[in-house]
């Protein structure tokens, strides 16, 4: 209650939400009165988490007010808050968020300041543990935070947010596939692209508006119509997709117009005395619609149609069909030809090595970047990480490697690069990023690795190794490949995928429990693991043990590893490798999870193509050398030589196994016809995978010289 004395008294009433109402009241100078004001301002109440009263469901989610608890919050503010979890059912509190939990979160966030507006109440933090940025949810949107509406609903600041990669350079000019306005094809927070095709680019605001309208059942790429992969990528990049039907499906009587049929005679001269809109049930004045468009009609009598004739075509459709019939035939031929070419190309690219060779050829068709990796006397893994952290490093351009120790330096850049990745892959396998038995590694949960973003860097180095001719990473477990690429489709995670021995033993006791008493004892023994996974609960029957095991296995391998898996996938996206594996998982599954077959004498001999001389006399001597070579390989396989088959392959190509991308160029053998019989050692040119064999009549001397040359190289490699 307030008293006003002046003739033109202006006062302001400030509501709880901070909305200011200005009233100007004109009264005579000698009039005194009292004014009583009661406002019902439920619409303008502020969210108690972000302190904003905006009611924008597409940006902040539904604004919910619980009058009995004097509580108003935005739904998205609840989802993204770092200190609250949905512990109730959907009909409890605010969609499962209990009132007491919301009030605790409000009190917790009241002590934290937003790094955007500098006001208290910041409830959302960056999910990277080393990052201390806290914001209000609306402030986070303004600061280009990415909020992922799936899983544990993580949030990422502009520094740690997920990014996209482009494997094929776009050809400008481009337009946004939603609003059709021009768009600069440079990936950023505001510009996104479809992961399934190369021509769909979007403004973030446009694709978010499309997602809000189309929702889960209709949201897909506007160009290629991909839905599953497109939705996963948009969720990863912070686009919210409502779990409902499309907005146009929810409109009342939205399709009412479709129930109305065309009832009008469009003949030049209508002979109906009751007008063009008259339509009889049958007879001469029944309206017949065009069978092609349905948007034109005529009375039977007006177009001289008999009683049994219903296939009438309007003039517009008839002319269009007649004019375009030849064009349609030609188009059909072109489409069938194009389809056959695509199918032929797809059938040709059936192996992982062919896909990798395509990526490699694309890189080496560009000018070198000038970046050089200096391994020196340090670890190759440290050199690789230092390469990724260089500001001038571009993975899409060729780079070189140099071993600063002269005895280690193998000469050409191609040789050094192949050796670098040959040494790097075993170091990656032994790093803290992976755990488990040799040949079946899973990602390890390493807080320091997350803080240093080692998972992303490991994935990036692995992608570089595969494309640049490194060895196949055959140390992945089947469970890890399934978690990364959802392949094989029928694969089921189980106890056999748990590599931690103590944990696996406790779960086996739960599975092997024969009665309820034994089950409860086994669950009590594993209580710390069950509590951590949120799987500890009362069981009423013995068959519930399988659900408990399934839940805790999924938590151990997927839920708790969500961020490491995500960052590792981001690293594998380098050079577009992840997208290719996801589209063609079978050949890469054998590359990642199946140990390579051991080298055999026959297999090594088949790798090399023979280049004989043209002279007949020299050719006969070379055939004898080929037999010496085959016998030498067989003795290497049998263990009767000082060298192994891996050593011989290393001598010829600087690779001790077949690279993931195969040998480019293919290994060859040429022959040295010696003038001086003393100098009879074999030679190699690893940069072009060429082995030069001396033409020697005596096999013991051939074997001795081969062993000496190969062992000398192995000794230099080990220095």
C-alpha cells in the first residue's frame, strides 16, 4: 500500500521476477487517495537456477512452476545442472527431479559465480574435469557451450567442445540446407554439416529449429535423408531433439483439407445449368477428377465422357506428359548407368587397405606442410604427441620424420615415416590409455589421461598411422570395437569382456549363485562395485542376477567410459577415418581385432614380384638365385637361419609386417650381376620396397651374405 500526493505521480512496482511496471496517474492537486495493487504474475516468475524469466521452450525447455513449493525452473536448466540427478518417476517433482534435490541444487549453485554474467547461481559446469568454468544454462548458450541431450547430459565449454571434420573439400558457393541462405563452408560452433553426405551444411540455429519442429520421428538430413547417423551427430554437437511427434502432427485438424476433394468443372464451356460446382452422384453431370493431379475436374457431358470412362487427364497434365516423355526415358537410362557405376565402385573397394590407400593418395596429392618430427633420443610416443600439439601441424598435409641420431636415421622420408609408425603403435598399445591382456585391449579410465586429452590424441595418432602406412592395430578387444562402431550387430557385452580380474571374479560369483542366500552374499561381497555403478538393489528372485550383471557390465564398459570413448572417436575422425570405418565395419574389424597370420616363406615370396633381365644367359642365372631366395626363406621359417622372416621383410621394406594400407608400391625383386665377386651383399631400397639380390651360384655364400646384411640392419635399428 502506497500513498500518492502529486497530480502527476509516477511510481514503479517491481515484481518478484524483476519485471518493472510503470504507472502514471493524473489526479487533481488537492485529491488524496490510497492505491491497492495485487498482481498475479505467475507467467513472469524467474527460474530459480538461471534467474531468468524467459519462457522459450526451444532454447531453455519447458518452464515449470510448482505453486505448492513456490518453485519455478526451466527443464533444460535441470537437465544440465552438474549436481542433480533424476531419482524419481516421471510424475514426481519436475519430470522425475525431486523437489528436495532441486532445492539442494539451488543452494549449491548459489555459492558459484557464472563466468559469463559474473552473478551467482551458476549450476552448469564443463564436463572436462580439469576445466573450472561454471555458467548459468542460458549464459552457456551465449558463450557457445555445447550441451549434449543424451546419456549423462554432459556440457562442454568452447575450449573443450566436440568438433567436426571434413574429409572432402566442399565446392562453394554453398547454402544452408534449411534456410537456403548462403553459408561459408567452414566448420565452427555456428556451422554444422551432415556426417553422411558431403553437401549438407547448416546454421546451428536453423538445424535446431528444424529439430524442434520435426522431433525424433521426422528429424533427418534435408539432402540425403539419413536419420540415424544424422541424429547421433547432431546430438553430439549439442542439438536438442524432442522425444515427441512432429509439431505438424500435433496440430488439431491439421489434415482436414486432405478430406476435401476437388468439386469444380474446368471445361471451357460448362453445360450444367446448375453451375460448375454442381456434381451429381452419377450420370452426365458427375464431376470426374484428373487421374494424375486431382486438381482439375470436368462434368462427363462437358468433356464427352461415357458412363464407364474414369481415366480422364486434364490438359495441363497431358501436355506435360507428352513433352517430357523422351526426357524421362533419357533420365532413366542415365540413372541406371550411374547406379551401376556406383555399385561397381563399391564392390571394388572391399578391403580396408583399399579404403586407406584412397585416403593416403588424397593426402600425398597435396604439397607437403614442411612440418618435421624430430624423434631424437626420446620416446616415439612423446614425439607423436608433440607433433599433434604443434600449432602449424595440419593432419591433411604430408609431414616428415627425422631420427636425429645418425646411426638410427634410415635415409629417405618415406622410410623414416614407416619406421616411426612401426615403433609408435606398440607404444600406444602399452600406454595408459589402454588396459587388458595383449591382443585384446580396452580403453582404460585414466583421470590424468582425460585431463590431458590423451584419448583424443591416441585416436588421432592411430588414424595417422593407418593412413600413412603404419602396421594394423590388431590389439583391440571385440568389446572395444563394438563400443566404438556398434559392430558386430549381434555382439552382446558380457563378463568375458571385463578385464579387471578382481571385479570379474566377484561378478562370476553372482552369476554362479545357486540360491537366494548365495546370491545375496555374492552381491554383498561386490557391494562397492554395485554402489559405484548404481546397481545395488534388493533382489526377490534368483533370475534377477542376470539383470544385475547386465547393468553393471554396461556401466563398466559404456556408461563410465562415455567421455573416453567420445574423445577417442573424435581422434579417429582425423582424415575421415572414423566415418569410413562406421560405413564399412567388417573389413576394419579384422584389421583391429584379429591377430595377423604369422609370416610364412611362401607368403613372403608371393609378396615380391620378380623383375628378370631380358638377356637369356642372365635370366638363367637369375632363376638359380630365385631358388636360393626361396630356400633361404624356408630356412628362416624353420629356424635354421640367424634371421627371421620378419627381419628379412624389415630389411627390404622397413616394415616387419604388412602395413594396414598394404605396400605402396608393391614389393619387387631385381638382380645384381656382380663384376667383382667379392662384393656380393644384397641391397635394399625401402622407400620403393625394392630388394636387390646378388646373382651367386653358391647357396652357402648367398645365405651367408643375406644373413650378414640383414643382421647389420637389425643391429643399427636397435641402437
